[in-house]
C-alpha cells in the first residue's frame, strides 16, 4: 500500500512539474513574441523547449516499441539489431540495453 502511495505521489509530482514547465514555456514564448524577453529568459526558453522535445521523443519511442512488440510495423531507430543508443542520446529510450 505504501509503495503504491509513493508511486502515486511521484507520478503526481512529475505531472505537476510538466504542467508548471509547460506554463513557463508558454509564458517565455509570449515574452519573446512581445520582445520583452531578457537574455536569461531566452536561455530558460531554450532549455524548456529542449526538455519538451525530449519528452515528446521519449513518449514516441515508448509507443513505437510497445507497438513493435505487439507485431505492428512501426519505425524504430536502432544502431544495431538489439540496441537503441542513438535514441537514448536524443531523449528517447531510457536504456541502451538490448531489447528483451
């Protein structure tokens, strides 16, 4: 029970971090459009855009790999028959261990 509560809290924390980061990303984009962004705002914007892109990549990799395991013909990026190091470097797969 306690483990489930901890996992639930962790999931809630990650979701909240994502929501706050997304709100900040939108705010910084607005400042950039309004030409009121500082140099620091631009750096923060670049970091949040990178994090957002990496998160999207990671979701796509997870979805494609799940579909592939079910027999669907989907695109997956590999540098060998069993490893995904290139995707990992770009924020997709969490591990470059062989596919089980």
